[in-house]
């Protein structure tokens, strides 16, 4: 039997994926590259086109047992890469600035290990999930998933932490969030006669000030203005409409629901006071990622066994992850692997996933499977 795919080959695969980044929902070439690789790893079943361009590689043990799902993400971001790297993005305005190329390389390494050493008992599901960045991919996958995993796991690389360290906590790991789109409609008028119209400018200013007052970083309840537009670029016209876009965050999904209702009520009230029509809509909803105690203990035990530095979190990350859809449905846990104390932050234009993390992620997933499948 051939040896498992080596680190060099996985790095080459990672670099190839990095060169051809694709936005959420458009991961067609990414999927093609992965399918070519995975077919050579001889899964018992290879399901494609899941929830878009998602892929599921299934490895079955010699006897029935527990089912464990490992998940990685596939999509890139609408960020123009600033880099002189040989493997820099070849797609203008799109790049892997969240490290999902590295996550895919790790999962391909796991597939290679399983192809040469299948589990004795149970079933392993390796999921390559599209559209994580928009919060849509996980929900679509779960709708199509014909398995009910006993446990599920995912990882994310984390700049700002010691290279190769493992970061986790039981309970909330990443916050819930959702996008709120506010459309205000009044009446435009000549800029010389603003009193003849009804500009939404005062309402927008009031909303922005309100968002600043209610945000509390200490509790993780945050309302962030991400975009605002009032009227058009026309010096002769007093605006008659406006759009405000807000990201809302909270530690738990129920807390976010309450916070969202509170913010919505205030915005509707402000619009009414200014005699404006108000339309609210929601986008990119991410439930909180909640680490269950047992699977989280497997992460800690695996890191300790492998000799990786363990960094326990005292509070959840403020960012969101659509793996929360999985932890809503199944017992699961997510962990981080440190990308380096001085590494560029995620979503930075010159961020690049450290290749040295590929074997760390593989060994963590394999060790976690050992513990999960023995139960």
C-alpha cells in the first residue's frame, strides 16, 4: 500500500488552492481540485454538489459504531491580495485571507491518513463546506446530510496565538451574529429648499449615536455600523432615502434575538419620529458556536497527548462561525490552532496561512477521531 501523502504534497495543494480562490457559493474550481485529490484517497463514498459545491468523503470502519464528522471550509473573501508570494492569488479582488485554503489542505491530509488506516469501528465523515463566510453553507449542508453524527469537530487558524498552540473552551466558543439592513424613505427636494422635503439624515445620525451607546465589548453585545448611504451624489438634491447596515453580536443566540428586537424597535421608533417609512431585513445569520463538554474534552486530551501548548479561553471570540449551525444540531466542538503571535490578522490583505500548521491540524483531527470513535 502506498504511503500517506506527504507534507510537501499537501503544501503544494494548499498553494494551488490559494492561487484560485473563489467567493462563497462559487467554489466550483476549488471543488474540482479537491475531488481529483480525494478520489485518490479511495473513500467508501464521495458525495459532491452538497449545498452547492460541498463535498463529503465517507470512510467506514470494519464494524459499525459511532459516526464522527470533521468539517473544513472552502470559500475565499472579496479582498485584493497584496503579496509577492509565488502562490499569491491569481484572481483580482479575491483571496484566501481567512486561511480556508489551509483548512482544506489539513482535511485532505486527514483523508490520506484514513485511506491508509481506516477506523476499526464506526464512520468518519470529512466535510468540505462551501459558503462559510456568508453564514449560508452549514445550514444548506445540514438540510442535505443523510447522516446524524454523534459528534462533529472543526478548527480555525488564529493569528495572535503561539504558532502551533491549541485554543479552546467549553460552552460558547464564537459569538452569534446577524446583519441588519435598514432602508429609510422620506422625500427628496431641491438642496436650496430642504424644508420642502423630508431628509433621513437626522434619523441616520440618531441611529449611529444609538449604536455607539448600546454596544458593550465587555459583555460581547455589540452593534457595529458597517455601511451607511444617504441620498445620491448630487449637490442640487436634498436626500429622500437612506440605507444603514449594522452587524449585531451577542454571546448566545437567544441573547442575540433579544438584542436584535431591542435595536429594531428603537430604529422603527426613530423613523416614526422623523415621519419616515422604514423597512428592516436580515442577512448572514450565524448562531453561536457552542462547544459541548465531552467533545471539547477530546480536544484538550488530544492536544496534551500530542504535546501542543494548550491555551484555554476565558471568554468566546467576538467573531462568528457558521459551524454554530452544526453545534445547534449535533454534539460538537471547535478549536483554534495558533498562527503565530505576530502573524498578520485574519482578513488582512497580506495574510497567508502558515504551512507549518498543516501537520498540526492533521494530527489533532486524527487524535480526536481516536477518542471519539472509541466511545
